[in-house]
C-alpha cells in the first residue's frame, strides 16, 4: 500500500487543510490525522458530497472492502461468492477475496451479513486474519486484555484476536476499565484502528 501513496504525501501530511479534504472533518477532530492517513493512502474514501461521515457506523462489507483495497483489489475472476446475501453488490469482490483467503467466514448458513454494523471483536478478528495472511508476527506477549472488567464478554472465537489487537494498541478500552467487544465502530474509529495497524506493520518490517 505504501507504493500507492502520492509522492507529495509526507509534505501534504504536514500542511493539509482537513476542511479541504472533507467538509465534515474539523482540523482539530481527534480522528483528523487518521482520516488524512486513510484518504492519502487510498484505503478509505468519502461517502459522497465531499463528506467522510466519521460518525457513520462501519459495516462488515465496508471493512472487507477496506482490506481488499489495502491489498490492491486483486482479481477474483472465476470465483463465486460463497454467501447468499453478498452477491451482485459493490462489495462482492471484496467479500469473495476475503473469504477465499480465510479473512472472513460469515455467520454460517451461507450468510455474511454485509450491512450489519461491525463489532469491535469482529474487526479485531478480520485484522488478525489479515495480518496472518500477510505473514506478520501475531505473537501475543501477555494477556493485557484480561485487565478489562468486561473481558469475559469477549466471544471465545474472538479472544485470541482481541488479545493481539489490544496488545498491539490497535483496539484499546472504550473506558479505563472496559473494552466493549460487542460495541460497534464508527468510520472514524475504523480509520484510527487502520492507521495504527499500518504504522505498526511498517515499524515491524
């Protein structure tokens, strides 16, 4: 994805006016640097009318599309969608790619739930599987996630991924004592998590 950045990225990163990027992203918003990062990295786009819609909920289809774009949108020609509710849409190729590479497995019974708001633990699992797909080091040193009061609310299938995401500083507590695994994520939060993930991956190469 680094090769996709424009030559002037680092210069623009220092001087860009966020109002010039999206009308609904203030320069002093906590997520403004992340929006800048994903926009210039061509990882996330706006939602039309020069708006990023930072407070809009991130869906499962949106997040699959983000990872697909991050990978350079490889061809899925000749492959069919394994989910009955994810065909014939703007996100279909992304879902096919993600399923083919073990990044998503769906809900069972042929369902993916593309329009469902993605939960924090679902996001952690998709990122974790993508990191494994990229052969990044996903070793977890310690279980800092156990320090949260709602640790036991983490689904068993998401525990390893949540432990990794928390240890890497990708998904931190919603409060000092809770990590809220079943909570949903906004586009601003997703942009921030993606920025942390990519910066961590770059630093560990």
